[in-house]
């Protein structure tokens, strides 16, 4: 049962959006059409309400140490105003969630912020508090998901669209932002944390905005509003993971090396799951997340079986779609490592019928 709604829910209703339950949130899935919204992001710019994402603030003398021990990347490598992509793993090296960790600019009211996926904020806030107490660390952990909304302005024209409502004195700083960097800037008179990050493969920005002011900021952008449907097709084209679908600790237990995100694992740091992942790194994995495209007509969907040419099951589709950019059916599946090379022939069972498919290198698009 859906329990949470984003602060812009009424605005989206007035705009004619259709909604879906996602991670316990009722979120807009499309405004006009998935294809229209997808194309806007690839060709110009689109804006997403992604307020279902969590925000957990961590501060204090041991904040860095706590984050270092609970995420797989190297938090100590960050300077204020920088961010990094990381996994959150258990003792066995299984991915519990993926996240972005921010070492916040000095003008913010916390030291660090990390972003859990939809519906994971309470679970991960509790995990941080429990480990902080177990390890006797001096850090405060605050779940600020209800205090902030999050918007994603994405597309080749994103910078241009952002500069208009930003205070003139801050425009150069926005243009100078590198990937995975963040600053505080004023949009429509509202102070926002603005990061050059995104989930589409295009240039873009994510804005963390006080909940009470998000409608003011949203209305500053004259571009296509986009829902989670286009967000999904865009991220699949890039081979980006979706928590709860391309990995899930209960239903699809995977480690970072299987999921193709081993680059986030820094084995020279100490974190929960490190020893298990060191063994995986040394021994290798039997399966890896692999891209494929259908040669025959059809659309691959989550849960469809992938077979070899003899009809033996070798994997299951985790994500699939008809790519609006490529006009081809594409998908992701964990397959034996011998199928990892591009151009290997396989079959995907679509509605009971085997369809010809070929493995393909990720990402599907070179952006």
C-alpha cells in the first residue's frame, strides 16, 4: 500500500500526470508519454521529481569514519563539494543498496549526505545508527527525507536551462561544476544543493531543495516534465542499476563484481563486506550483468527467461524495454561469464515464445 507522496503531488496531478507506486511512494510515471519525455532528455532537457530518494545527513568527529566503514568507496578521497557513487554491502558482500555520498560544501549544515533509494531511508538510517553505537563512534545521523525534495534537470541543454533562474553571481560556478561536484546556489530565491549528477547518461544536475520551497523551484524550469517511465528507459539504455530490480538482497542477491560496479569497491579501505569481496575479487564470479538486444520482435521484461540455443535456461531478465533512442528491444540479465562478450547468440522467452537475441556491451549508448 502506498503511504508516501512527494510534496509536488498536487502539482503533478494538475499537470495531468499518471502515477505509480514505487518504493512505497506514489510517483508520476508519465506526463505526456514515455517516448516524448525520453526524447526531450536526449535532445534538449527534461525535469524529474525524484523526491522518493532519501537524504541521510551525517555529521560529527567520526562522520567520515562511519561512512567509510559502511560504504565500499573511499570517502576519505572526497573534498568538500565532491561526491562519489558507492555500494552499501552486508558482511557477505551482498549489495543492500547503491548510493551517492556527498562531502558537503562548508556552507551546509551537515558534514556529509548520502542518498538511499526509494523506501530505504529508514532502514539505512537505522543501520548507520546501529553501527555507530556498536563501534562507539561520535557522529549524528539524521533522516532528512521529509525535509528535502529532490529534482533532476537532465539533458544536453540542462546547464542552459539552469543558468536562467540561478543568481547571476553564481552562474560561473555552475558552469565550472565538474561531474560529481556540488555547490549551494540560489534558484528562484531558494537556496539549493546543486550537484552535477544524474541517472540518464546526459549532462545534468540534481537539486536538493527544502520541501516547503520545492514548488517555487520546480516552476522556474521551462522544460518537459518527466516521470519515472522515461527515467527507466533512459537508465536502461545506459546500463545503470535499479535497486530492487537489478539487485535485491532477498530476491536477487548480487555483489558489486557481478553487478558490473566493481569500480566502486576500494579494497584498501575497511568496510562491512570487504573481506568477502576481496575473496570474490581473487576468485572471480560465475555470472555478470550482461546487456542484450532482441533480434526478433518482442519486448523483454523483468522475469523473462534467457536461454542458450539448446533451450537451456542460463539467466533471467532483470530490466528490459523498447529503447526509444535505438528503436530496439534491449535488456539486462545476469548470465554466465562466458556469455559476457558482445555478439553471443542467446534466446529470450517472451510470452512463452523463444526470441533470438544477442549479447551487447554496456552501455547501449555511447554518451
